[in-house]
C-alpha cells in the first residue's frame, strides 16, 4: 500500500466522508455512491449491529485502516460493543457471537473469499434465517462496503493505526 | 426447472427485493459505465478479465452493450492472456489491465509504479473512476456467483 496518497481529495468539506474523499474527484459517480452508502444504513431491513459486523469483517479483510477505525453510531445503539468487535476475527465460529452474527460473517466470507464455494448447507441456513429482502440488502451493502474500502486502499496514504472513532450514519 | 444464469448485469433482478437500496445500487452501476474518464470498452475488458479470474462462466459469456463495439477477436486475445503483446491493445488498456490483475489479487499489493502508470495515462480522476468501477464490477460478479450457487 502506498505510504503517500496517489491522488488528492478535492478542496473543501461537505461533511460527508465519501464526497470529501478522493471519490469526490469523479463528479459523475460520487453522488450515486454517497446515496448508496446512505441507503445501506438508512433503508436497511437488517439490524444496524449486524450490518456493522459485516462491514468490519470486510474492513479487516481488505485491511482498510479508515474503515477498521470507524464505528457507526446506529450500530452501537443497536448493541454492538467493542467486545463483540474483537470477536469478528478468524475463529469467530467458536466465539460468543450469536448464531445470527456468525451466519452474517459466513455470508461475508463467502463474498470475500470464495463466492463460487457457497455450499448447499450454507445456502440453506442463509435462506432459513434471513428473508430474501435481508439477504439482498446484505449483498448490496457488502458490495458498497467492499468497493469503497478497496478504493481507499488503492488510493493509499493511510496511517498504520487510527483510534476508534464513532461517526453518525449518513 | 431451468435456472437463470446470474451475471453482473442481471443480478439486479435478484436484488430488487432489498427495497429502497436497490435503486441507488443500479444508479451506481449506470454511472460507472457512463462516466467520461475511462472508456466503457476499457471497462468491458476489465470486466471480462475479472470474470476470467473468478472462473465465472456466465459472466464470460456476457457482452455489455457498448456504443463502440469490442471486436470478439480482441476479447479472445484478452482471455488467452495475450494482452501484454497483442498490438490490438493500446498502452492505456495494457496499463489498466495490469492494474486490474493486481487489484483482483489485493488492492494492498498494487505497486506504486503500476498505479502510477494508470494515473499517467488517465489522470487522477480517471484513476478514481477506474477503482470505483473495478470495485462495483468485481462486487457484482461476486454476488452473481453467490446467487447462482444459492439457486442450485
């Protein structure tokens, strides 16, 4: 990963982390991506803490320091504690996370590591536990989280560590 | 009963049940293909290269509708991994495809000179447009593969 950012974010601040990032250089796409990010949080049939677990699983896999350091306020209000966040790591199957939380991570892992490798058993568990709307929303949110975190890493210039910071859902 | 071949283009049919997030998801898809910084034909080469890397058969059979077509011989050359030496590929296309393959492996692994070559040819806005497009194309291929498996 480049130690220096490969591109510079536009000048000025709108208060929106996507518009204020280097993604703001592409005016033809930035509003659409910001809108998708907003809908991922504001229009979710999936509870916020579960969405945040999936987002953090992605952040750790992609190793996006910015994404790893952020906690969305709505997820914390929904019960996501730092103790739970610590368990979103390899070996999570044996952790104290709930069955639903482990299943959401398994879905994220299928997306992140082996989308062709979804077993009939995993597919059956996903379809039994989540509604089609919830599964579709999780898929859309994962694409948004993964694409934007990969953008951040590809742009480079990230610090090695950042303090955990709570931010408001867009 | 026949099942639908799910691809990055039609996976939206599976995702409309998500509700309100489905429309902005499609808006992003349209925007990345229509932005002016990276030609759609170049993105189509990237999509097909990512499909090859994912072993996504339905995706490989798909051709996105482009204003300016892409010769099938060039696609075949891409899929045979001849793009490095085939004169049908421009230097910009080569830089972008090289970047795409590093991006697929891991964005963290992308060397500065590989990214720099893209920035030199497409500019900073073009570089950002490319990484946005790769993220959403790659993501939709992944979701299409998952939904294909889930309908088996």
